[in-house]
């Protein structure tokens, strides 16, 4: 234990009572040797008593929030990681911990030391440069630098993904991670290779490489020659044909969910058009080159001729000619069902009365029987003769 000056002075006062020059000289020499030995012991165990008096702030600050935020990474960051704006360092000092972030200009500001340019440097180079700057003010034995939070930046994902556009990724993000953030691959995406446009160069790769600031990722489509065309509310969407794919999935991809009551499917090769109800959308799989139209309003079938109620009836894909005629109130006595005819697209076609398919817009005509037609002609001629006779009688008077 160090002997203070006050204690030495007290000892001297004790010896003043019996003053003796030799004794006084001996005491002073002994005290000096004791103080020198105390100094040697203190220097040898200096780390135990280290208290830098030149620091302005002696209060130990808590760890920065960024250093306590969990970081999800595949593994430790490689020392060759390139530092950029947004990266966050934690500097351990004798006075506490200090968090510094790389500014948009590429530097970190250290209190009492100044700015350090670190953007574009590898991680180990940036740490060395910061430690060199800290030597201006702090003992290097008691300083450390750690990267505690990675920067975040924007990349652009294009092509066969569900939500193309900009996504925000971390400094150690890989290409497939950005594709996941963009909504994953579409069913017709070519997963065998992707294109990354980086600083004027095009990288074609099958590997899940790390991304850099400004990267544009393009997920290519598979090559296809057969397509499906979907029309709804005047807008046509072209999609690649996928074997056995339900119509509902085509409609979902085209953004067609509600607002239609009937569906027509036309094959461009043979020109044949068929209609299905919305209840078939889950199970029906269209053929390649089909033109599918989702109709906003229910189409009609028109019925005329020898029926009780001439007019239009809502189309129903499960109904045949006989059903529409029955719904219009056919009169069996006056109508000739054996000669029923259908007008479609301006042409008269023959359709089986009981099983024939009727399409929206068809005009079903039930002609009158021969007897009714002759009766009508007879009544017409009788009426004409009656008028002529009447006129002759009037002229005679």
C-alpha cells in the first residue's frame, strides 16, 4: 500500500522530540526507498489501476440498438465483404460503446477523431482504417470495431414472377431471396437460369449468387408456341398454355375473379364456340389456342313462331331446344316441332329438338303446322273476298 505524504510528515513530527541528525537522515532514506518500491509495484500491475484521466466522458454508455438487433445470415460475414452506405459498426472504447453508421457519402463520424472514409473497402480494410483513426485519442489496446448490422438496398426483379418490381434486401441477400420477395416464380418461369444486369454487364447464372446495389434480376419465361387468350370487360390477356390446367387458374392469373355470369370458349383452329357455366370453371381445362371470353351479363336465347310467349329467355348451358320451346309455352296444336329451325350467325341450321346444343344469341323458330298455314291462307282469302264483295255492293247503289 502506498504511504502518503501526510503519514510521512506525522512520522517526522514524532522524531522532532528527540532530534538527531543521523536518525533523521536514516528515516528519510527509509521512507524514500519505501515510496520507490511502491511505484515499481504500481507500474507492474498497471492494468489493475488503469484509469485514463484524459477522457472527457467517464460514464459507460449502453450498447447501441443496432448491435442488439438479431441478424439473419447464412453464416459469419466474410472479411472480404464490401462496406457501403447503411452498414452499421459498433466501436468498443474504454469509455463505453459507440455506434456509427456509414453515411450516404461513404464515411463514418467518430466523436473526437473525425471522419473515416470506408465505403468500397473490404471489411478488414475498413476495420483497420477505423482503428488507426482511434489511435489519435485512445489507447489501441482498449479499442475494438465490429460490424453489427448490414445495410439494406433496393434491387429490381422482372420477368416471370408474381409481383415484379423493386424489393428491399440486406447486404448479404442472394438472388433467390429477392425472387421470393417478388412473389416467387410463376408456373411458366424458366428456373434453369436467371439474368442479372449489373453495372452494364449481364450475368447469366444458375447459382444463387449474392446481390449488389442496383442489380436488375430477370426471371425468363419458358419458350412456348401455344397460348390461351382470355377476354374480360374488353381487356384481353395472353397466357401460355399449360396441359390440364383448370380454367380457374388461368382466370386468377389474368386477374379475373368476379363480375361474369357465362363463359364462351372459341377454338381458333376450327372456329367452334362452346359455352360453359361458371360452375364448370374449376374442372374445365381449355385446349391450346382457345379464345375464352368472360361475359359480364347473362346472354339470351330468342324463341319465336308458334309459341305462347314470343321473346327472349336467359341462356342456360344445360338447356336444349326443347327446353327453351317449353319455357316459351309451345302450342302443340298449332306448332310443328318436326320442322323446328335455329338461326345462328345469320345462317339457318338444323338442330336436334331434344339433344341439340343451343348457344347464346340463337333464334329458335317453331313453324306453324300445314293445317294452320292453310287455314290462315283461307281466312286471308275469305277476308279479301268479303271486302271486294262489300265494295261491289256499295258501288251498285
